[in-house]
């Protein structure tokens, strides 16, 4: 299993969808699809953070340069531990 460095955001350790794909050996976009299937059950600010491309352009560009998010990322989704656990549970069912 791959190892990734969490992305600190809003006082929490978070993971990008790219990191989740890599951590679990999934094809690009797999974690995004899982996120979309349970998005209604997740609470923004608790389970994930949605970062607007215009408001967070510098941060998003930095993460792209570091290879921590996909180069095609526009608006960024960062999952907290609770959000990641819910996606993992969903992927097993």
C-alpha cells in the first residue's frame, strides 16, 4: 500500500482524491466517483472541505506543483478522516 503525506487544512489532516486513489491502488477518478455516491450523506466542514478554485487558487496551484492533487483539478475536495472512512465503507459494499 502506498504512503501519502496528509494535507493540513482548517486545523485537520486531510487527503485529496488523488491521494486516496494512490493509497488504495485505484484508477484515477475512482475516489471521486465514490465521493459522489455518498456526498449527500457527508457533511461539509466535518467530512470534507470543498475549496473554490478562485478563492483558493494559490493553495490549489501549490498542491498541483507538489503532485498531491491531479493537474486537472479545478475546485478541490479534501476529505477528513471521517469522510475517508465513509468512502472506504462504501467502496466495500
